[in-house]
C-alpha cells in the first residue's frame, strides 16, 4: 500500500508557501494539541459526572454532549500514532512491530494495570458493581457486547484504542508487502469509513428505537462496539497521511490555519447541536442520522481542529491556555481514575449537606490529584523506561528530528 514512498521529500525541505512559515521549534510543546486533549478529558468528566454522580446535567449542555470527548481522543490517537508510523515510512524506514508494540504497551499498560488491580482487589470501594471477567480486560475485549453499569466500564474506549494500536502497524506492513501506491491507502481509508457507517446503520435498524425495548441493547452493540467506533480514528490517520505524503497540500492547509480553525469550530458546534437535538429523541429512540453518520462526522470535524492545532497560522496553535499542558499530560491517568473517584467522593460528601457547586470543586480537585499521582508515580517512570529501551518505532535506528507533538503526546 505504501510501496515506493521512501523518496517523498521531507516536509521542511520544500519551498514555503505564504502567508505563514511552517517550522516547529525543536523543543516546543504543541499547545494546540494540548488544548484539544485537555478539552477531551473535560468533556468526558462532565458527562460521567452527570451519569454517575449528580444524575442531572450539572454542566448544562456540556454534560449532555460530553461523551464526544472519547471521539476526540480517538481522532487524536489516529493522528499521533499515524504520524509516528508514516514519518518513518516517509524517511524510508518501515516500522518495527516489536519496537512499536513495546512502546505502546509501556505507555498504556502500567496505568491500566494499577487501576484494574484496584477494581479487583477493592470492588466495593471502587463502585460495588461486578466487573467483567479479568480475561476480558487482559485481552482488551471487555468492550465487546459490554453490559452497561459493570465496574470499570469506561475502560471500553481503552480496549478500542489498543485494538487500533495492534491493527494499524500490521496493516501498514501488509500494505508495504502487497501494495504499490499511496492511492490504495486512501481507498482503504474510504472503504473502512464506509464500513463503519454501514455497520452502524444496520445495527440501528435492530437496536435504535424505543419500540419493544430495543434501545436497551444500543450501548452493547453500537456505542461500545469496536466495529462501530473504529472509523473515528481514520480522520486522524488521514491527517497524518497528508502531512507525510502530500507535503504541498499540507503546506497549503497549514497556511490557512485560522480558516481551518473557523471551519472546524463551526462543524463541531453544528454537530454538538445535532447531538443535543437528534442523537436521542424522547419517545422515539436514537436518531438514524446521528447513529449512522454522526460518529464519523464528529471525527471529521475534530480532525479539522487537529489540523488547526498543527498550523502556526492558527490561534489554536499560538495561544497557550494556562493549565492545558498539565491537563493534557495527566489526561490518561485522569481518564482511568476519575469515574470511581468521583463516585467515592460523592458518597463521602453526601451526608455533609454542602452546596452542589462546592462538591463539584472538591471532586474536580480530587480527580486532578489522583491523575497527577498516577502520572508521576507510574506513567512517567515507565515512559522513561520506554524511551531508553525503545527510543524509536523503527528497527535498528530512530527517525531523526521527530516532530515535538509526536514526542510529547505519544
């Protein structure tokens, strides 16, 4: 699929298009990607707080649409992982499956295993619900036909991500063996996107409407399903493809960063409104359009924001929001710990009669502290081990001059 692509010129070696330079400072964090990652964890927190603590939209419409924070995480992962792999290919260095999987496992598993152990050692303290069998978590199949309300149910998205991490590099190597053109990569992306839409559409017919209680099976068969959510990684992968294999197109996209930011923000706002009004319709069930096409459209809209985050012409790239970098760095640890911690804190505070706003503040601080501790005590040491043992995703030598957003956010 990616054969004969090693000759593609390095992005920085091509003539610069007006009106903005596209040069990443060698040690600079990407503030735009930090902002998007911080936004994703904030959205997820608002949604889970409504579902498991307050049982009302505490944060207004933010609570109702907050589940789309997971979709934003998927798009970011699609870009970041795709960029890691494609940058090596553009330099003529195919990925090493051993190095790639080792880096991914050292990045994601330590935090996951710590929280998983807490759920199985202290089930009552962590929420009281029965978790699925341990093997479902260890094989990252817990999300498949998952029953809502079980312990550690929010690990479903991690399972989908891990499945993506396993499949993407293997698909790339398979493409290198049998394919000869970058066009095949785009055809494959298009077909997989279409497959996701078709799969959700067919399952909506079975589980989308309230008649007969069918919607009770919507979450296990649609919302949690890898088959229905994998296409949300593809817009991020597409951004990485353009960046590494279509440099002239990429420069033109970056040169109009604020226009892309405006388009992405408008698309996201429109889809947020659609989620509020048409995702679930009382008395009817889940709307077909938002179930069949909405997930994919959300991912595409978020991909526009990812491009804006990478463009030095964009305010999203240039404006550093205080606290966003820290929140982005701790986001994975916060994601794993915030739900049980919020439930525990709510139980402890329930009889104190404190105002709801104060309870929210206490829960937020507790979740930030837990995320920071898990990040500092577990995640960072293993990331240092990863970088010392497996400094690159390619065999034998590292890709030189990796982009900072890849090195920081991987």
